[in-house]
C-alpha cells in the first residue's frame, strides 16, 4: 500500500490540559467522562470526525491529540467536565501545539514545576 503525501494527511494538534481536583484522577475515569461529555454535547458523528486520542496522562496532566479543525471543540469538551467519579473537578487547557515535543517544552514543564 502506498503512503499518503504529507499534503494529503490529516493535520493533528496536541492539546495540553490540567485537571484541578482534590486528589489524583485515574486516566480510565477521565476518558470515560470525557467521551461521555463529548458524545452528549457534540454527538457521535462529530466526535468521530474529531478523532480525539489521549496520548499522555499522569498526575492530572494530560495531552490529547485531535484534528486541527476541531481544537476548539475539544477545549469546550474539557471545560464541560465538572465531575469525575465522585470528585468535583475543573479541566483547564494549558496550550495547543503541532508537536508533542514543543507542547511539553512550552507549556507542560511550567505546570510540573508550579504544582
């Protein structure tokens, strides 16, 4: 099978986020709540077009990959999460980048040292 040219591939963006909560949140609980909110608010059709994938999640800091056209939708979905399990939480977007490396160097390292 022939590879797609770079101009034909879908462009991706990486969204860094932080979850403010009383304790650490489990990645499986976060994913369950995230996709529930996304499906309820945007519908399954649009959610599948966004193609959100959790790339990294540790100590309430995470990275989600999505298509470049839907970055704002993912940000809204993160803001709509107010409860994970039995804990009240607040998800805040830290930054958006085209590569994981630049996202980590620009935004996520600042959070790790601040908390």
